[in-house]
C-alpha cells in the first residue's frame, strides 16, 4: 500500500507532489469542486488500495478530522487496457441498479466519463466498512466455523444476485442473454490474442474445445457478476457471542464461530446479463483449481481460498447455492473449463502489463505462473463435459 498523498487543491502542486500514480489530485479536485463540491474539501488525500490486480482502487479523503469524508475511486489500469474489460460506466450502472435489492453494494456517488480528467473514466462510491479476505494470514486467523459461515454467506449472496430480475432494476438491456456462452468463448479468445507475449502450451486447444462444445445455456437471462470470488467481497466476522436483537448471520447458524455478513460485493467491471453458471464455474476455478495449486502459494489471487485454506469443498458451496435459489445447476464441467480459460487469459494480460511496468503495487511477479495449471485443468474439465 502506498503512503497517502496530500494536496491542497487550492494551492498545492499537481500529480508530481507524491500523489499515487494514476491520480492527478489537482485535476480531480477541480472536477469535484464543480460536480460534487462536498467531496473537494481541502486537503485532498489519496492512497492506492492494495490487492486489486485489474482496475485501480483508491481511498480518497476530503477534509480534516470529524468533518472529513472518505470515499473510494475506481479507474482502469495503466496501459494495455483491453477493450470492454475495464468499463467504469458499466460498474457504476450496475451498482446503482442493485442498490435497492438484497445484494449488498456500495452506494454510487459520481461517474466521470471524461478521460481528460485522470487519463481514463472513473467513478466514486461510498466507503463500506469490512474486510477483504484474500490471504492465508487473514483466513488462518478465522475459526473453522467462521470460515464455513463466510463461504456460505458468499454463496447466499451470489444466489441473491442471480434471483434479481434484470428488467425490474433497469438492466433489461445490460447484456444479450441469447448466445451468451458462445460469445464468452469468442470474447476471451480475442482478449488472449491481444495479450500474448510468450508461448502458452495448450491454451489454443482449450479455446477450440470450448468453442466446439458450447452448452445451450438454459439459465440465461440472469445478472452475472463476471468475477465473483471471496476476495471481491467486503465482509465482517463478529467474534463475539450472539445476543438478542442481532440479525442472523448471513452464512450459517449462530454459534459456529462468529457471526458473518457480506457487506458489499465489489469489482463489477465484467458484469452483464447472461448465464449464472458462468459465475459458478469461475468461482469453482478459484476455489478448487487455484485453491489446490502450488502455483498460488503466497500469491494473493487465490492463496486464502478453498479447502486447502480450511474452507468447505466446492461441492458444498454449490449445494448451498442450489438450495437457496431456483437456478438449474446441473453438471458444471464445461463452465469450470470456461472459468479456467477466462482466468488464464486474465492472468496472462496482467502478466503482460507487469512485464511492461504498467502495474501498481505488489503481488504481480507470480501471476504468470498460474496460467499453465489453469490451462491444464481446463483441458481436463472440458474433456469430462
């Protein structure tokens, strides 16, 4: 995590005065003074929030002391931005639409579509209290009951998302459900072609096998997150005893090691309307594939996930999800293979940006190591389909 950068927007110098890379605080302060003046109170401070491997996330604080206000700013990564992969307007629209539903999301505050301000579109959202569980040092500190509750809360929240009627929240035109899975294969194949920087054995075979065996997609027409996993959630774990009047835990019965709640689902850059099994397949890729791979040891992408980290097995997650909603789960081999392909392409894109010096923060040096095990497992899964 970078040190905070402090700039008085009335008198201080611009982005060169220690501001986090990717933010010009002078330009930002001037824009906010016009569009959200209550968020432009000097001094304006910003820090990069560590952990994200795609879009950049900053904590932004305006003003001093008890009158200051902290919000969160999201913008695309620096350089090598794949088309449609880092759409700020898309994120802003979907969290705005989901605000009145059972799906916990931060309140959307402002969308700036003008790249002239920060070099790319960005948006602001409310800061939500909670913890992002992404490393073994965090999840090892939880009891077995807390880990189970957290995993089940994750699945309950996903089921709640897939139960939302897109038309009822103004998202009827947010995607094209018909042919969604086939388009996913073609889209990620195209992203792969734009991210190649080294030989990737087996990945073209996986792409072709997926393209030749696309299922019908009977569940199409649901809101799909596109990158749903534990470390894209803000959650709270209450270690104290249950007391009268407290809301029930989101993830499981009281008394199993602490009451758990998902406070916000984050990172909606790839959200659309399509087949919810794509979310399940990708989640199992993180959980059972990467969560059981030596390639992620010490790597924040999946180091704290899955049975190896003391969480329930993927089949238990799917059982919980299936019991909560009305989605026909069925066999998930093809969807896991798609998840492996998609995540391999994402990791390769991040690896490419890292080799170009276009990533901020740590944890990028081993991202490329995950591509080979993802391709290998994806090939096995698509052959089982």
